[in-house]
């Protein structure tokens, strides 16, 4: 691949997908600094391995595959220092941020495969087929993970009215 073409493809990837990569990285890590580090490592790995991209139309799924791999590497590194990886420092200042914080907390409690499915499809707007390709699973598996994730989120986000009434 010629250097100019390589730079052009990389620049396109950064322009099109850096915000989306950050959002997914933040939802995976629940930490601004770790998310930024993950995105930076993703784009550095993408630059180093750009020659492996065989179809430019698959740039997004290729890039998010790198993000997933970098996250796995980050988890392995951080397992030694586990206290840093899911460090949630959100301070609730008003009802809006409380709701966002509650949703973020609920999503962080999902199993990883359910969390990735809900992040990609419901929060990032990916199609079921795109998510299936990215996760390297059949379409039905993505649908199943989404269903279980939504059921679990309903439970986590529904107030426990019975205990609230007792506490009055």
C-alpha cells in the first residue's frame, strides 16, 4: 500500500470513528483516562497494521476489532491492578446526571458479552449484522444477548417500590 493512500485511509478512520471509539471505550472502562488510552492504543495499532486491512469498506468493523483486542489486552494488564479498571468517579449533581449515572452503572453490571451487544446496537446504532460480524458470533447470538441484556437492565433500572414504601 502506498504511503499516501495509507495516510488517507488512516485520516479517514480517525475522522469518521474516533468519537464512536471513545464512546465505546468509555462504556467499556467507565473511566475517561482509560478510555482515552484505549482509543489511542487502538489507533496506534491500526496505523501499524493498516496493511492488513483488505477491504476498505470494512474499515469500521476492522477498527472496532482492534479496539476489542486492545480492551482485552488492557484488561489483562489491569487485572494486576484491578482497582483501576472499573473505577467509576461520577458525582451525581442533578437528576439528569443521576439517570445517566444509573444507566451507566447498570450497563457496567452486565456480563461483558451482553454489555458489548447493547453498546454496539442500542447505543452506537450498529445493525445486528454489523454487531455479529464484529463480535464474531451468529446473528441469533447477538439477538439473544440483546434480549438478556435488556431484561437485566429492566431489573436493574426499575425502582424497588416495595422497599421504598417500607422506608417511608
